[in-house]
């Protein structure tokens, strides 16, 4: 290669490097550097006195709604009530065929008679020094076991029928006469006349469940009582998720309900007023950075010259703001614009 070729190649490399440098400068134009002062907008941080509300829907029930079932399974022989029927305490509601259970009772009674004869004979033989003490004691043990068998069989016979535990009415009758049911299978769903009060059973998410406290006040509305808000309060919360609906159940007890206006299963809407347990902050959701599963970051400033990155807990995102429950206790001012250009310790100027 001659001298001219080396010279031409050197000029080409210099021009290429210059072009790359120029391109790099153009790409970064307009972005603040690490020492730049970044203009931002801020708003004062002040904790609010309200923790907000939870809206939920559900159905009305009573505080003694009960599923009735047979102690032992069998073929249903009698169903003496239908859905919606009223009943009185002690009234016979349903029964299963008892032939098999009665036969078992007769068998154990015969066994008891034999055990009694064996024990009397063993006791007499022991008194005549023919039988040993062990033989007499074994006969006594067999007698005691036979008595227990009779008691167990009698208990089974006494539970072949279902009687009403209180005055009430039938909500559901999921079975029919002639159907075979197993032990514990619900036969009748019943409720009282709501003497203990009406409940609205609502489903909420896990985050709402954790925010709701027993005793929180609520208002309830239903189409069955149009134009009226019913006062209620949270009386209990489920300790596990409902496997059918996948939500957590919360029970609201009505302070009072219009007579004959409510029925189990009616639809209702509730607004639960959360009890204030700690300070909360309502901030623009544009100020949040890197949100994930209730955690996020915001930038604040205490001196108006330096930005500080802090972690916050976000409990809810509402119409035009986010609800923060922790992380802003130090006060200062929240940076609401310019956050994407900031790093922890960035220099700022307030617009």
C-alpha cells in the first residue's frame, strides 16, 4: 500500500469518529445531567383524618340461619315442609326410613340379654369356686360393652327424624322424598323470624377485608325498601376465603329493619365507613413511581433544593388520587411533576 492510501484511510477514520461523537451528543440533547438543576412542581404533605369507605354487595340473611341434616344417612321417608313454609319449635320436619337402624337396635338388645345371663352364671360359678375371678371379670366387661352398644343404637334411632329447633320458616329444600342422603348432608335450610336481627352478608377482597374492623359503621340500601338507608355495623368477619365465591365474607348487622320488608336472599348494597386507625395521605397517582403490590416510590423535598426518594405503602387507587398509608410521616413537600428525571439527591428548583 502506498503513502496516499494510508493518508486516505486516516482521514476516513477521523471523519467517522467525528460523526459518531456528533450523533452521541444529539441523542442526549435535552436530558438533564447528574449535576443539572431540575424544575419540579410540589404540593404540601398533610395527613387526612378519614380512611375512606368500602362499597360491597351481598344478600340478606338472619343470624341463626341453619342447615339441618340427619345424624345417619338413609332413604328420606318424609318431608313435611316445602320452601317458604313456616314451622313451630319441636315440629317434625323430615324423617328417614328406620328399618335398618331399628333392626340393629334389636340385635344389640339381644346381645345385652345374653351378656346379662353370662355374667349372672359366671358370678354364681365364681361363688361356688368353679369359675376363676378372671372369668367373672371378663363376663362383667362383656356386659358393660353390650350396654354401650344398646345406648349407641338407641341414639341412632332417636336421630332418624328432624324436628324444628326454633320457630321459623324454610329457606331451601334441596332434597326430595325417596332420595338417599349421607350423614350430615343438608336436607333443609331454615331460618328464624329474625328475632336476633337481620344480617347483610357481603363479599370483599383481601385488601378490603384487612382494612375493615368489627364495629365499623355502614349504611345499607335495598330495592325491597326503596329510598331509605338502613344503619348497620360490622358484626363479624370470616377467617378464611369462601371456596365457592373466592372472596372474604363480612357480616353487617342491621340496627333496625322495617317489619315484613326483608327476606333471606334479598340483594343489598352496603357502604362501610372504615375506622381511622392511622394517618393517610391522598396524593396524585402521577407522583407514584415503580408501583408493585401495594408498594411504590415517590420523591419528596424538605428544603426545596434536594429531592429525596422514599418508599410508601399504597392501600387503594381511587378516582383521581392514590391512598398512602405509610412512608410520608416525615412531612415536607411531595414532588408531583418532574419525577421521571429525578434520582435520590437530585438538585431541584420549584416552579
